[in-house]
C-alpha cells in the first residue's frame, strides 16, 4: 500500500467527506415551513386516519450516496519558459484515496500508491511542489497497479453491492 497517507491529505479527505455528509443530510430534511410527516399526521382530521381504499406505502427517503470515494493525484509538472513537461503529457506519480462508508460513518479503506513515470521526467519544480523524487518512484508500480488496488478495496465485503450509489470527489 505504499507509505502511509499524509496527515494533511487524510485530514482534508475526512473534512471533505464530513461536509458532503452534512450536505447530504440537509437535503433529506423538510424545507422550513413544511410540516414534517409526524406533524402532518397529528394535524390531519380523524376521517383521514383510515383511507377509504388501500393506499401505497409512503415513499422511502432516497439516499444520495452510500459510499464516498475521495481521490488525490500528484503528477509530473514543470514551470518556467523552458518546460520539460507540458499539460498535455503529464503522468500520474501518486494516486491516493479514502473510502468512507456513510451508513457506518467511518473510513473503511485508504490507499496511497506511487506510479512509475514512463514518458516525462520528475523535474526539480515537481519535486519541490510534491515532495516526490526519482527515488520515491524507483520501485513503484504502474497506474494500472494502483487502480487494481482501488478496485480490490471497493470489492471488500462491507461495501459489496453498494458501489452503485457512490460519490467520487477529488482533492
């Protein structure tokens, strides 16, 4: 799994997930001025308590997401007029993620994977910006390896069957 996630990234990811969960929860609340289902039932006349014909069960509140997946990438870069790396040929050097289970209200999995660059160099500017050097990625796998690790973490038993309601965000 590479080196442990940086405290800054993990804190930012958890904060971002917390904001998303709060926003999600607020969307489920009634708009101010609307009666809640309990208040509406109390205010209804007695004749409405028993329907004259069978009625449908009340709709279940929709869950917008069951799993949040927060991604963070670092890639090759350069600065200045004589750039050796341009925006159309960058390569991912680091692929990190945190998987948050909304129902359990906790981080389920996290991963940090370095990816070996193939076409573009790690410049001095890139190392100063990201902290990643040639030594950091010397024994790294490929982006394909990192994506397979994410896929394996998404297939854990506690998340199985719920990925259709996932929300991806990138830091």
